[in-house]
C-alpha cells in the first residue's frame, strides 16, 4: 500500500512539473505563429513605413510558413534576407521545431502520466487532480512572475543569454533588414505576451483546481 502511495505521489509531482512546461510551449506556439499579432506589432513600430517598397505582410507570411514547414528548406522571399540572415533563420527554424517536438512530447507525457495515475489511484483519482492543478498552477505562476520581472528589468541580458545558449557566437548579431523588420522591442513584446498569457492560464488552472477541491469537499460533507 505504501509503495503504491509513493508511486502515486511521484506521478502527481511529474504532472505538476509538466503543467508549466506545457503552458509555456503552448503560449509560444500561439504567439509565434499569430500573423495578426505581427501586423499589430508592425504598425506599432512603423515597420510598414520603413519598407514602403516591400510587401511586409507577404515577407512575414513567407517567413512564418518557412519556419513552420519542416519540408521547406529555402525562404520564398529570398532576396529580402542576405546570406547571413538566411543562415540564422535556418538555425531559428531548427530551434522552433525542437520546441514543437518538446510540446508534443509534453502532451504525450501528460496523457501517459494521467493514465498511470488513474490506474494507481483508481477511485481516489478525484483527490489528486485538484492538488495537481493547484500546485502546477502555483509553480507556473511563481516561475512566470519571476521571469516577467527579469524581462521587465533586464530584457537585454535575457535576450543575449537566450541567443548565446542556442546559437553560435556572432551568428545572431545583425545591422541589416532582419533587425529593421524585427526590432528588439518586438521580441520584448513577444516574450512579455508569452509570459503574461502563461500567468493568466496559470491563474485559471489554480481556480479550476480550487473549484474541484471545494466541490469534492462539499460532496464529502453532505454524504
């Protein structure tokens, strides 16, 4: 019996850890490929005025299609980006596909862990689900809050650390079209949006967990 309880808590803790991972990757995918968001950002930073002779919308659409599509090896609008930019964008594409792969692995893990939890806990499953949701939401909320403060007060350091971690030295530093099209303010907004959305979702997960906990507690009282 004690061994079963221990296994249940191990699975529950793994599910708690998976919640922030899932929420971050989900929000990354929802933001990174949202063309309407790009349009609003381009208007905010005057990108359309910087390139009056270019179809900025089409360039961005082609780039996002390139980054999403694993089979596409060449940028459609190849003349807009120079050779160094295209090399960096290929690195970005490979990194994005790793993030997408991690997202699907996280989804598979969550489903697999839930199945194990149901098998181990059986009728007691209702007891553990609210705990997992509450603590998973709290973990995400605390982590996202700290990350948001880092972005708010030292974004350049975060931005540099991210690129130094995932890209070759010097391969991500430009003073060409790619910087004009996607200025640093754009990446700050994207990072902030991902973290803020993760915070909102974490809050919702906590509320759902608390509601389930209260519902289960009330049922026990009235039995």
